[in-house]
C-alpha cells in the first residue's frame, strides 16, 4: 500500500489577558496561547496547488481576496524552501473562530508554515517561522503588532510592548481557570482604535492617564501571575474592564457577560481583544465555578464558551 508522505503543522488560538488598546499607545500587553482552540494544516503532494478549508476549496491562485494572506504565506514559504514550483493540497481544520480577536489569521499562517517545513524536513528557527508569518499578517491586518504571530506559535505567556521583541514568562498559577465566551458579534477593532484616537485628540490628558493606568495594571498582572496571586490578577482584570468601558470599546453584550461572571463567582472579568463584540474572559479559582459561569453565559447570549486551565505545566 503506497501511503503518500504528509506534512503536518499545528497552532493554537490566542487570548489577550491584559493591555489591549493600550499597546497601541506604547504600553505593555500580556497574551498567551489558548490551547482550547487550535488549527491543523496537512500538506500532501498533488498535481496542482490547492487549498481546502471552511471558507474556500479550490486552486490557490483562485483564493478570494479575504484569504490573500494564505496565498502569500504558501508562496513565500515555498520560495524560502526553494521549492517555488512544488504542488500540493493544503487541508486546514480549525476550531478558532474568525474575527473574534483570537489570532485566527496568525494561527493559520503558523500552521501552514509548519506543515510545509515538516513536509520538506526543514529544521526551522523560531525567527524564520516568525518572519514568514509576519508577511502573512501584514496582508491580513496592515500593521500587525506581532503579538498574534508570537502567541499562536508558542507555549508560554508573552509580555509585549510594541516595537520590542515579545518576552516569554512562566504561567506560575495554581488552581486557576479562564472562561472565554464568544459574544457572537464580530469584533470591531479598527473602528474602536479609530474612535480612541479621536478621544485622545479631543482630550489628550484624560486618555493619556487612562493608558497609563492600563499599562500599570498589565505590569501588576504579570507580577500577580509570577506570585500565584489569583485574587490580585482578577481585581486587575476588572479594573482594566472599567477603563476599557471609559474608552468606549466595550458594549452592552460584553458588559452583561462580564457582570454575570462576577455575580457567579469570577475573581475578575473583562473583554479581550478589540472589543465592541468578539470575546470576554473571566478568571476563577476552581473548575466548578468556571463551568457554572460558562453555562450561565451561554444561557444569556454567548454563542460559545471555552475553559482553559492556567495551571503550571510540570
């Protein structure tokens, strides 16, 4: 039986724990891989170059404009490998929801690059992977921060300031669970960023102070994680949400899900990502509370929930 060789690549979703929007103003953010959602790319040789995914099945050259980043990363990776003319089928299977601030486009690129590297038995460096994924992200987002590319391809939390390489640190938490809930509303990152810029123009002093506060909360959150202080981390998450509300990037649905989480025992809760839709997160100190919150959120409009343990991986 002749079994064709395959190339396999995987990546996870990502969650921004703290610092969304403030990162645009030079403040730090914390993000980490979200293993509850993932994407797998399988590459098999074929007579033509094809893509098979939930949004498109057909020749690579015919992919719609919204998937141009996929076309770019395939072509650039094959060029990097000096295999420009090689043909094959890329099959993508993903549980990462698109346009929810969970790093779907970056994770797709990471999985594709890894599948091609695997097929050609190329021992890549992290920098090589990161640079190829960044080419794809520039098409998807115009001016990406780089945090998605880093967070979807690693295993540890990232402390990130725009313009500097992200630094990894340990998730030193015990008995900690994160509930993630999808509002079912597409995130509106571009609009939110634009509106904050307008607020900053109208009232620079107030917005500068808000960004300073958010930056301070992020730094304190990193220390809380390193010191296994879940209570402090939860408080900082809720304080950050209050500031994000002031910046007009929350909405009624996010506010409701955050409030319900706190009512049902969350240590803290906030939106994650661009806001005005997308997802929210809630921190708990036991799995039972996490499950109760997840069920409550689904009963009150969340279209999907996930629970991820933040336990230290021994």
